[in-house]
C-alpha cells in the first residue's frame, strides 16, 4: 500500500502577479521545493495538478503524474477533486497527502509525522498538521474513506472547511515552526531573506 501526494499547482497566482510557482526560492522554482519534499518523504505516486496555460510544462519535476485543471477559475477545490480522481483507480493507494504548491517550506519530517500518526490509528479519516508558529493547517493527509468529502468543497478552499465541519474525523498533529504561503512578491522576498531551515 502506498500514500500519494497531490500537489496543487493550477492557481493563477494573481496576487503575486502571475508565474508564482516558477518564481525562485533558494535558486529553485517554488513548486519544485514542494515536489522534492513529497519525494523525500517517500510518497508515490506524486500527482501535480497544473494549469491549462502550459506554464509548468517545461519544468522538470522528475517522475510525477501531471493532471491539467482546465477550469482553474473554479478554485483550489477543483484541483483537489482532480488530484484525488487521478489516484482513485489505483487500489494500492490507501491515502493522499494534499500539498499546496505555494508552501515551499513544507518539510519531509512534517510529512513523516502525519504518516506515522495515520499508521498508529484506524479511526480518523484525516491527519492534519497544525504549525505552532503560524497556525498553518497544511498539509492534510486523507484516507481513501474520506475522499468522497471532496465533493463538499467549493471555491478557492481545500479541505479546511471539511475539517471544521467534521472535527470527529480529524487527528491534529502539532508541528514546530511555520509553513508559510507565498501569495505575494513580498512573501517570497521575506523567505529569500530568511535562513533556509533544516529540510530533512
């Protein structure tokens, strides 16, 4: 049995001014950091939901499955559903980790903590990170049994509203540090000024 990664990379990045996930952090594209963290944590397959513009087509992300979101204007929710649909037919995939493509500081150790918590219990459908420094609720690990709840999602939101509506299905893991979004050029500039954290 395996755990898949769903990297959400289809957004327009309008607040950033476009081209957000190709912007450089520590000399590499933002989305590459996210994919590398998923790979380092042993997630397989890695599904990257990309926009129809083709802007990520030439980016070498290694062995990933690319799924095009033809309607990214419908928001993050549509990318979550597309990613889960891509792995739904693979019976070996027992769970999927939802990774926003604009959170390049996500760490393999965080992913490993979520996987470890999933293995220790059979009850919660979701295991979610709660970063103590910025209260970031990502990433979210979803068992196959709760994938159907993605149908409740709407607009530019991931599983956050579902976690709020179904707290009985969620096991939270407190994670030291922060997991910042890159929404604007200023966000990226701040990350580039900061010392690169331990990415192990």
